[in-house]
C-alpha cells in the first residue's frame, strides 16, 4: 500500500509563495504576517528528523522548532524536484522535474536533472512553469538568490531561479552577509538563501559523522546571528528540500543480481532510494505486469513498488501531471522503506556506491522538513 497523500499537510511548494504573499500583503498558505522583506533559508538535506536527532548541536534552530513547525517535501525527495517545486510553487507533475535521473523521451536518454543542461541532455524549456522570482519582479518585489559561486550560471539555476538576481558567497558567513545586505535596502525584497554543505557532507561521510555535526554547528551559529541582526520588518523562514538517512555498504542491494527483475527494462534511472525503470517500448503490457509482480514479490517487504499510473493516481507528483511530463516518470517505481539503497553493478560509473547519506524515497526521515519562523515571522 502506498502512503496516503494528505492534501491538508503543508508542503514545501508553498513556502516561497507564502513568503512572497507576506511581502505583498500577508497571508498565503502559512498565514504569515505582512513584512517589508523576507528571507527563506533552505538547507539542503536538513530533515526534521536530522535536526531533532542532533538538537544539542543546533540549540538555536532546534529550540525554535515546535512540533507544528514541520512540513512535507515532494516525491521523490530529491533536490532537483524539491527546489524546483519550492521555486515555482507547483508540484513536480507540473514543472516537470520528476526525479534525479529521468528519461528525456525525445532523445531516449537518461538525463541528470541537476547537470543535464550542461551536457546537452535537456532542452532549455524542460522546466515548464514560471518561477516565483519572476512573479515577484512583476509585483515590484526585488527577487534575490544567494548561493555558491559554482551554481551562478548552471543550467539548473537558469531553469529554476529564472528572474532572480544571483549573489555569490563562497562560505556560509559570506552568503549570510549577502542575504542580510539584500534586505537592508528600503525596497521590498524576496531573498532565497541556499546552503548545500550539509547534504554534500552527508553524501560523503554520513549525517551522523563528526564533519556533519561541525557543519550543523556552523549553520546554527550563522542562523542565530542573522536572526539577531534582521531589521524588525523582515521575516526569516528556515526549511529544507529533504532529509537524509545513512545507508552502509552492507545494506546495498544490487538489482542486476536478479536478471528476471530487469526483463524488458531499457533504462534504470531515479536514484538509489527511489528507482525508476522504463521498459522497452516493444515490451508487451502483459509482460510488464509480470515483471512488476516479480518486483513486488521480491521487494515489497522493504520497498513500495508501484507503476506510473498508480503513482499519479495516488497524487505523488501532485494533483496534476501534464501529458508532456508523464513519460518522464518511470513505468515502474521502487521506493525503499527499509534502510537500503538499490544499485546496478552494470553501470559504468560505480562512484555513487561510495555515498553514505541517501534520500529520495517516501519515509518520514526523508520527507519531513522543518519550517522554522524567525524575525518578523516568529510566532
């Protein structure tokens, strides 16, 4: 059984939209008060469970997160899909970024949605929806995105941050200073502040590592200092795109060890916690159903196994999935619910198997993220 999608649960897709509403008059999905300007700090990989589990290393942020200050990210719980929903205000079924490695149907290739633009795998109009930064500019609110220099001109940035003025800062202190400077002017502004370091460290060393804890402590100190220095009419929200779990090597599952599970499969994409499989177009429907049953028999005790149609009917990609987006979603999806990660040893690049921190599936650890209200947004 797939987890039931609760339409009343606050979603990451509403965070930036509500912040813009607060600048232009108040309200929005989260009922934020009217402010002159707003900053949204998005910490890549800082799930609610991660923050609560290491609250002693983040006394400022954890101390200001009540039980109700938790929202849900998108499915799959991966950066490409989540930040696109954050930036556009719509779910993946509409903006079209439906995972990490997905099928680009017109070219019959798997494309990485974070860097596929750089490799010519994705067309410029792959992201299908206007951004909230463009909407902010139309409303007379200055849109600003603050991130690392290496992301300034990336294809993903161009796709999901259209309309925003991009400001760079190498380290956390520089980026937080840029965000504070952006709200210092009298004109109203909407600022997106991005912190990728915790996710990067989690992938390489695990979120339970000493390096991750050190980065969390630095983040907590910077967030505390920023909140203390904000002008009184500026609101600050702290959220994340997904959470992280650690998967040791002995919990890896190599799907190529059971060839019958890959019968008729043309492409294996998605990511280790949420596989997406596309069948060869000539593979008969009855045979597809047979392979799906093989997957259910083999993996249902530790994963959700479901078809594209079942995922769409369950609302996992949102209430609307555009027809052009449907083929980007795998014919068959396998989302881990146990602490495992799926790999294919036939892949030429085996480097991803060195990752420890993982995400992408539908567990609470991966989908529950904080929404902490600070500054003029504090309760």
